[in-house]
C-alpha cells in the first residue's frame, strides 16, 4: 500500500486520506448510517473512480485515480480497515437501569446463598464443654479455672 494512503476506523467512522488520487482528498464515512454499502471501482475514459453505493442506491464518489493499481490499493486498504476495525463493536443493551439492578440483586443473593451453604457444610462440630464447679472455698476463683483453658 502506498504511504500516501491512510485508512483508519475512528469511533464509528471510516476515515480515508489518499494523496495519490487525481484530486488528493480526505474522505469520511459514518459506518453506523450505512448498514448496506458496496465499494467498487468504475472505469471511465482512462480514470478509475472508487465509488460507494448505499443500500438506497445512492452513489458517492470516494476518489478518482489515473492508475487502476492505485485505486485497487485504496479499495484493499479500506477493506482491511473495515475487517480489522480498531475497537470493539457496541452491543445494544436492553432492559435499562432497573433490569441491571435486578440482575445485580439476584447475583448478590445467589453468592450469599452459596457462601451460607458452603459455611454450613464445612462448619466445625462443637463438643459440649464440661464445666465442673470448684469446691466452695469462699474466695474468688479465676474464670479460666471454672471454664477450663
């Protein structure tokens, strides 16, 4: 690819800068608005025009080149950028705030129930403590002597 061609996906836009066209230009396409598009090269009187056809049938000129190879390089660069992208695709969220809150509450309850069940199954059984009363001497006795160590 020529160093004079730069193609990037920025936010939701395809940005193409090509200085090798008959008329150097910067071209930007909002990807979200064009769900169904096609890019093709049209030949007309020795010039090669890279065009974008939208789903509605509208045709937009992207660039005009005097050399078919340069037009093909730009088309390939655009294709590579669209296939690779530069950021993850955003997925439409459904349900809003309250659905998310309910999911969070449910998840919290499930985690607490799991902790309770795990703790109940793995508890240490307690043996009863035998306490013998010391002989009545009339003087104070330390609690450790009464309960055992």
